[in-house]
């Protein structure tokens, strides 16, 4: 029970990677607050984890809305009186070639993936400082490491920004006992990616060193490590999780 008696806030927790992280954290003993713009999906996950509502709650939270995030944090504190872990997973992708990429589309992805991560980090930092300890896990992407097929410039820029944000905040928040790391998954089989033809998913996996496909549970296992005491000598790191597509 790596996360026993801890409270974790997970954004974008209604499906895909966020759902898998919430499930794995719950298995490891954590209470979880599931934030998502789609409240119904988050409630379905929370009810499956704990029908009593004592250790899993769902909340509607748009990570780009500062007031909404502040209100959600207040509710979590009122309910659990602490926040030990934040997982910034909420994100969107809107792939277009450069010539078709409007400024509106570019900024929309940056706002959710990068600005939303910043807003949530800034919101929890004073709470974790007061506690004297905290763990933040940001979900970046292989797309923020390299230019890969099917990754729009908006998505790649947003996830590269998440990596830079993670590195800077690790130095800034480390003296207060706050650890902050990122995970950069390669192609992961989720509800969204399963909608693409298998040959498209295969192009994203070109150069992979192992045969196994990436699953949300693989990301969840890495998140448990970074959120637990086993990673107390690790901060400012971006863990590449891609089956060997990128080896360096």
C-alpha cells in the first residue's frame, strides 16, 4: 500500500490515463479526488472505486478556470483536510499541419495542457508548503521530446512546456519539501487512440524496442512510484515511458 493515508487530486480522471491513475492510487491506499470537465465520467469512476464516497469523490473542475480550481481545492480541503499528491493529467490534442493551424487552435491546446498545469501547481503549492511535503506528477508526452508523426505543433509545444515547467518548479519548490516530476508517455492505447485504425497507431510506434503496446496502467504504475516515498531522491525528472521508441 504505497500511498496509504494520502490524498491525491487527479485531473482529467474520468477516462483513459487519468482513470487508470485514480484506480491504481486507490488500490495503493490513497483517497482520491477525481477532477474532470465531464462530471458524469468522473462520478462513474469514483462510484466504482468507493460507492460510500468516503475515499473517492468526483468534482467538476476546468483546469483553465482559476476560480473553479480554487473552489475545488477548498472543497477537497474541507473534506480531507490535506492534499498530498497532485497529478496534472488533463489534456487535449488538436492535430493540424502548420498551414492549417489557426492561432485559436494553437492557443486552445496550450491553455489546457500547459496553462492548466501551471494553474493547478500554483494552487496547491501553498497547501503543500504548509504541510511541509507534497508530490506533483505532471503528464507530459513523447511528443514534447521529439517531433513524431501525428503530433501537432500545438500539442508538442504544450508538452515541451510541461517538461520545462516541471524542471523549474522542482528547484523552486524543492526547499519546501515538494517534489515535482513528469511522465512522458509514448503512444498509449486509450478510448481515444483506439478510434484510430491500427495502421495509424502502428506509425506512432515506429522504432519501438519491445512488442508490448503501451497501456494506461503502465503510466499509472510510474505515477505511483513518483507519488510515493520511494521517489524521495527524485525531483525535476521526466520519465520517458515509451517502450524504447526513444532511447538515449
